[in-house]
C-alpha cells in the first residue's frame, strides 16, 4: 500500500513514482525472458505481432524497440500486473474494479533507443470516463542520461485535450511541439532504481528522448482502467474483455463522465506501434538516431 500523501500527489500531479515495487528475483526473471525475446528477433526482418524493430535492425545485430502486448507473449508479464502489491496500489488510485487495457515493453538500448514524441495516452484510446492510468515498470536503473519518461504535472486536469492529428487530418499520435512549449519546460523525469514503478494518468502529457547513454532503459508499460470505463471504440469480444479483469466483477453499465474526447480517426497513414504512427509527422521534438 502507498501512503495517502502519495494518492493525493497522484490526484494533484497526475504522476507518482513508487520505489522498488518489484523484488530482485522477479527483476532477474524478467531480464532473462527479455534476453531470450531479443535473441529471437534474429529470426525476423520486419515488424511482427510480437516485435517492433529499431531502424538498423539486422539478423546479425537484432535491435528491438518494442515487444507488443507482452502479457500475451510470456506469463511473467501477466503475473506482474496481477501481483498483490500492484493491484493494491491500483485499487488506491482507481478503485476496487480494475481491468487491464493493454501492455507493451519499450526497449531503449544504449546509444540508439528511439524517442517517443509528446502525447497523451487518452488520444489513442478514449473511454467513457478517464479513471485510467499507465504503469511504467523500470526494468533498469533510470536517470537523465538513458532516456527517462518525461511527464508534465497537472496536465490531466480540466479540459486539457491536445490535437494529435496531422496537417492531412489523419491521426498522428503526437502533439505539435510548438503548441506545448510551456508544458514541455515543466516536465519532470520519471527516474529511479530498477523495480520502481511510475503511475501516470491517461491524460497526462508525456514523452521521452533517445537513449544516449551506454546503458539500456527498458520500460514495461501496462494500461489499466477502472472496470466501468468502457472504450469508445467498442468491445469486439466480451469474453476476452472480461478476461482482463484484475479486480472486481464483470460490469455492463459503463460510467459516463464529462471528459474531452477526440477520436483517433481518420486512422494514421502508417499503421502499427506509436513509433510508426508518429514517424509520419514532420513535427518531431526529440533528436533521433541517424
């Protein structure tokens, strides 16, 4: 459990960092699994349902920037989000009913780990209410040098919903950095020892720079919603939808609140991960590897 002061900080700032939630044994198990997955990328030359590859990836030098939906790839990732410490923290922040919306493992390898442009998660998957957050599990020690996630406190409150569409009218998955210069200046890094976890609100503005250090920075991300928050894009498979419940019982009465919404449509010109979606835009803020 986290202290009430930390719950209040989350409500005020839209982001908190809880130190060293994962134990060293679990950390090592996860790292072993990741090493096996990266080695397996030597068998592919294009993006797959599991791998999103870095520019410059080859069979001889596998470079992976994301493992897609890791909770479906290996049981350890599902185990972590369903663990008692994580569920207890989530219950304090979101309430007794919890549902996993999705997961991803962003891998920032030393010297070339790709940046993520400024955005709000809410733009990608609006729901009937915004009691939704993302957990960032630090799998490596994280400091300013190896590309920490940057979050701007307070941007989750009120009517703040930025345009994530490009000049062509299609969803671009990022915000024109010229529109958020003040917010960028106020952003704070989510840093800590391996095993620590950040929790940021679905409408909190965030992004991350390229990893320019000699150390990796792997970040395991889970998107978790209150169970009465339903995706506005609809539910294709109700049984699968309910299989992602982390706490509480099935809910068929969505809770509707007055939240700002822009649908991620028309769809992006480049389909795939956020990296592919954002790469279609000329409005980049962060420096990218050559």
